C-alpha cells in the first residue's frame, strides 16, 4: 500500500497485523503486570463500549436486512468507535475526569486485538458491513498475482571485485 494504491496486498496486510499484534502483546503484558491495580468494572466497560456502540447496531441491522445493505450511519459509527483517535479522546477525557488508570489498557487491547487477531480495520463504505470478498477486489487480486509479461524478470545484482 502506498499513497497511490490504497489497498493491502496479502504481505502488507500480514505485516500490518503483525505490528498490531506486537502492540497488543505490550498492552496485555502491562495489564498482566498490573492485574491487582486494574478496576475491572471500568476495564470491562471501556472494552465493551466500542462494540456496543460501534459494531452491534450495524451487525443487527445487517442481519435484519433482506439484502445485507445497511445505512451509512452504521459504517460511520463503527469507524468512529474503532478509531485510535476516538479512543485517545475517551482516554484523555477519562484521565481528566476520573484520572489515569490501568483500566484504560482496555482501549488498545480491544482495538489492537481487532486488527491483529481478526484483521478488522476501518469499514469502507462500498463493502458489505460484515466481511465478504467483493468481486472487484477478487478480480484485482487475481490480476495482481499474475506475472506481468511486459515486466522483465528480476535479476540478481552481480557485484564484481574492484
């Protein structure tokens, strides 16, 4: 993926998920190291509110929809609630109102877990609310994976002693 090709290849998706897996591991280790200091009701609430507001309404609407289409508002809710920006805003307000605490680790654990374990990122508006391969994307993957006959094969660089 780059600024002109806004899609993941299989390799770039795995690398990005690996980065989130590392962040998830760090957050989980911190939570384990501070188990006794975590207010668990706050942790559970902070962990769940993301999906209760951002995923569950859209998932219900998707399952109730006869054609699988849901209003754009559900995509926006999902994307806002699963954004690191909104999590940072919630954490900042929480720190100002309640104070900093280890329960806030629920936010990166939830979001990094979604990305690392399930491959869930922001939901593009033109795709199904629940993951399903779009035919145009499958065609792109099929064409992308085919060797380009116009491109010369990669050549090993031969270095000679000077």
